[in-house]
C-alpha cells in the first residue's frame, strides 16, 4: 500500500542533511535523470513504464534511471542524498521538511490531483461520510493519522468520537468485522475486498475537505539549476506515457506481467482495476502533473489545518509552462 517508514525518521535525517551546500554522490551523465518512485512497481506508476517501454524518454533526449520504492524507502531521502534527481512524494511530508528543516526542495508537478487515500468499509455496513464515523472503529496507518485528524476537524468531529486503532494495510480485520473501516488507497483495496467475496464502500478524504495532491514530483533547488532541461523532458515524456496508458486502462498491465509487475504478489486483474480507478484522480484539463493556483492554495490550506505551514514559493509551475509551450 503506502509508506510505513515514520516521518520522524525522515525529519531526523533531514536535520543532519538540509544544511549541506552541495549534494553528494552525483555521478549521472549530462542527459540522464534518475527517478525515485514512491512504492513498489504497481499500476500507480504505469505511465512511467509505458514511457520507458515505448522509448518516449529517449525521444526527448533523456536517459531515465528508474528506482522502485517500497516500505523502507523514503523518496525525499534519495534526492537529498544525491541518489536521485527527482522523487514522487506526499505533499505533507515534503512541505513539512521544507518549512521546518529548510530542505532545499521544490514541487514541480502533481501526479494525483485528488489524493487516493480514503475511508474503506464494507458495502453491507457502509460508511459514506465522516459524520458516519462517529462511534465507529477506524483503523489508521501511523503515517496517515494527521490526515485523518485534519479530515475530522474540518468536518466538526471530535477525535474522541471515533475509536482509532493502528492499521498495517491488511483488510482482514475489516472482512472479519473486527473494525468498521480502514484508511487505505481507494484505488486498490476495494478490489482486494471484492476478491474475498465482499463488496466495498469508500470515500476520499479529499472529497470531505482534506484537499491534497499525492505523488508530488519533488526536486532539489540544485537540480532545478543544473538539470532544468532534463526535468522538462521528463515531465513531457511522462505525460505522454500516462496519456497512452489511459487510452485503455486494461491494455498495458498484462504487457507488464513478466517485467515491471513481476514478483509483486498481485494479480494482473488487480493492476487493471487499480489503473482504471486512478484515472479520474489524475486527470486535469491542463494535462497530467498540472498544478493550478486554486488547487495549490487548497493544498496549503488543508495542510495548515494540521499545523504544516507551507507557502506558494514551495511550488514551481514554470517547468510545466515550458512543457505546455
């Protein structure tokens, strides 16, 4: 599912690293770019796989080195340590370390216009709004606690009115009736529940006031100076990869069965479901990765509700303007 590494660990890392005047270990060729993904190789990154397999990065004069993520990978750490030029991150973590640790980061795009994180319940006992969480047991991964706190506060619900317990990305307690709902990716877990013989109900935190992006594209200020043309090329080729992927969301996952999706333990049917479910969360009239002013402001306002004080200067939309030119 999602990150299990604590924010505390990352912020401690940044405390020792953010003051560096240069980034170590930068050995990439002039026209190469290294990308750190946010999680294991699943449909969340299908557009990049399409772009790589179809030669779209090479067509833009770019050699892309792709690093998969996982539960022990902190994407921002990869770029601050010089292992990658860009990373896909969550905006709350990134903006927090910029604001509080002085991390030299800029957000240059957003893969998900609407964060896929939501509340998942069983259709036979559905929870369709924050109001319906009162008196219920909600399982929440540690990394998502502050997001849930914000969603509850925005909707006028006291945290004490909900029985919040830890969650480890396993829908078994929900299927057994031990909990009423969990916080999960709504693009994926409903399929898992369906395979277990139940139907799922879900709603996004985004749709009830916690309006944040996800898989924000983050680079260092140094990368903006030294690799701007490569970053623009990456945005352009990646957008084309996603556009091709979304022509038919069932077409590409089977092609990746023995390559990108090999060894994940998930079925291709799961990836097809995921790919289709994420499409409406990524679409924007200006194209994939777009960040318009209203949405940036909504992100900042949502994060401010949980004490993360960001500002417009943390976002750089000028590279997307070059892509659109």
